[in-house]
C-alpha cells in the first residue's frame, strides 16, 4: 500500500463524485447529517488548488478542502475523509496537516477554525496548535451556520442561541504562544474528559426535554 498526498488539480476533477460519496457515507455512519456536497463544488476546489487528495494509484482514498468565511478572515479545512480500508494508519492526520499547511500558505495570518464531535479530529487539531473556544470566537458568517441545519442536533444549537452545542469549537491563531508537548498532552486528556461529559449532558438534557414535550401533547 503506497499512498501519495498532493494538492488536487484539474487531473483529479473526474474523481469528484467518488469523493462526494465517501463524505456522504461517512457522515451517515457518524449520524452527523451534514449537507451533501455538490460534485461541482468539489471540482471547483480542485481547480482553485484548495484541496488535498490522497491517492493509492488511481484510487482516491482521502480528501480535505479549504473554505473561507467572513471575507477571508477565517479559514476552515472541511470534508476530511479517509476511505474505510485505509483508516487506522494515520492517514487522516497527514491529510489534515497537509490541508493545514496549505491553508497557512494561501492565507497567511488568517485564523483557522473547526467544529467537530470527533475526539480523533480534536486530537489532530490539538497537535496542530488549535485550542478549544466558545462559538462566539468563531466566524459569525450566517452561510457557515446554515450548513448546520441538516444536522440532527441543530435544535440544540438553536435552543442555545448558537452559543454552544454537542460540537466543540476549535481555533488556531497564528502567532499564538505555543505550549510544550507534555503540557499539551495533559490539557488534551483533561479536555477529552470534559467533551465527553458535555456531550453526555446535552443529550441527557434534551432527551428529558423532548420526553416532557411528548407528555404535554
């Protein structure tokens, strides 16, 4: 198995449909309900040089692309996906790092952020220098948050006036003071525990809320 990572080009546009299917299938399995990507949009990212693709010969096995928000004040690495047969070998981390470096090269000095429920993605982000933040520190671009409408947890986001949700916000600020790897690991471990408690608390709280609503009806 010899996987190559590269910036996607016009030579990869014919693979857009396969990549869209990979993203959609993974989202369905995770239960995130994210909006289905448009192959034309994926092709556009490739033509703009704003995507990282992992290839095993002629087969696409991983992908991630760059999006900008608030008139390029914020950057997000979206659509991170790894083919099921290629998971568990650190490929997601390598793709994410490549997309992160490409983002910093194309948009130097711009903040990078993401929201996720995946502890694995949080760990990758933490190693790259992202830190957990409140949603108020992320983009307030309505177009970005509109993308959450198809998520099954969208009611939690709206009930909290978009201040927090089951997803966790993470932000990378260029030039921020770096911490030692040993200290970062301690913080990550503590942070993971807090995330699990937060997610459990939200689910328990809104389950009770829904049960009360059903009873009142």
